C-alpha cells in the first residue's frame, strides 16, 4: 500500500495468562511506557496503547520499523513465556493509517502454551475509522488523538 | 553459574521446568534491539523508571534466543540487576 503522507500504526494490546486449571490469571505487565493488568474476563479485555513514545500514539514512534518511499514496515515480537501448564496470549488490534485515514484493522495474537513453540494468528479487515473505545482509551491514557 | 559481581542471585531455568516464583518483570534480549520489554519496546535509560523492581526481593525474567553468547547474557543480567534493581534474574533460553 503506497501512502502519499507518512503512514502510521496505532496498536493496542491486551494479554491473557491462562493457568493450568483454565482460569485467567491477574498479573501486572511492566513495560517501558508504564504498566497494565492482564485480562481476567475474556469478554472485557483490558486494552493498553502499545506505544513507547507517549504522548505520540503511533507504534513506530519508538518501535522497530522501516520507512521507505511511502511505505512503513513495523516489527513486533511480544514475549510470551508461559510457566508450567500455562498459556500466554498477547492479543493485538492494529490500525493502519494511510494519508491521514484509517484503512485497515489487523487483529493478531502471539500465543504460547508451555512445552510448545510460540504461534501467530493474524487477520486483516478493511476499516475506515478507529472504534470509539480506541479513541477513548488514547485520551484516557494521555496520548494525542491518532488522527 | 557464579553471581554477577555479587549483585544478584542467578537461577537458571528452561521451558518446562518449574520456576521458583512469578517474575515481576519479563525482558527479552533481542539480537538486534538489545534489551526489550515484554511488548518488544527497546529499554532506554528512561524506560528503567517504569521497569524497576518494586521491592529489594523482586525477580525479573530474561528470555534469550539459543544463539546468544554467554558474554551477552552475562552483560544483560548485570544490567537488569543493576539498572532494574532486581535481586534475582531468571534466565530462559528458548523460542522467543
């Protein structure tokens, strides 16, 4: 996808730690940008803005990326490190901004069950705006609006 | 393995083994970016403000790819212990 103006990625993360008995565990996740809690109710995910450049909301502002002739490539490899019997999931919603408009929503998960290798699941859909919860979250967490 | 400069207790583990305790902070030693947090953000000087141990007994976990040199691991452990203030650093070598 070619963009006339700078492309951006606005990304949100929530994490699940599933114990050996299948329960969602409550943990605090520490990052360079602050901390957030794991999701303990799958129907009510605890989203966190995945930017280390607050108040800039874009992932690539501090995340690994490459810019070349109207294109933006970002690199991400969230750590999932389950203990014995655990499954860890890092769940993401990424919004692709091109020419100052949201153009795609990328839903992806990196997960790992103890004793297995990490796995990725990715789906891409058309989108033309950030959902209301995303705009509200950016504001609540002290980030500038994405658009 | 001996303690790193006397600043941290080292406990080695591997995937599938029982960990001694739940770490307060998870870090990755990436071959390109160096130390990153759990969400793959490079750890900067300012970043340690949010990653530091909450108590003198806190433990951190350092995940490293199998190809990482011993010297790099040793340096990373030292950084986590000193900059983060972690008393224990659990090292996991495996799929990252």
